[in-house]
């Protein structure tokens, strides 16, 4: 199983349009376009999961730099998610501001 990062997507790109690009290279298990949690607007990147590593590697090599909707995609193997330090965002408990 390989998780592929797809960046620089147009904001109009859909999961089905991204899936159809990657399916030319093998079986696509899952496609997700990342959206803003407040507005629901696409954030310009997403992830594709492919179960056969050789097919995923070929898709990465062939699709990196290829245009979709007038934008050159940035396609590479996704880095593992790192633990983010807590303390950012959220409400302050100390209201002395």
C-alpha cells in the first residue's frame, strides 16, 4: 500500500478527476481531496492510495509535473503523519488579555 501526495491541484479538481488520472496506472483504493473544515472549500491538495507499490511508483513518476486543469501537479510519496505539538489554536483558559 502506498499513500501518494498530490499537490498544486486546482480548486475545481474532483476526486473522480484525480481518480481517473491515477487509474491509468493501476488500481486506486482511495482518493481524498483535502477541504477547509470551516468553508468546505478545496485546499489544493489531496491523497491517493494505491495497493500495488510498482503501479504507485509508476504513477508518481508519470504524473509529477503533469497539468490538470492548467496547473502542474506535485506528485510524490506522502510522508508519514507526524505528531503535532499541542498548545496551538483552541481557546485560551487564561483570560487576562
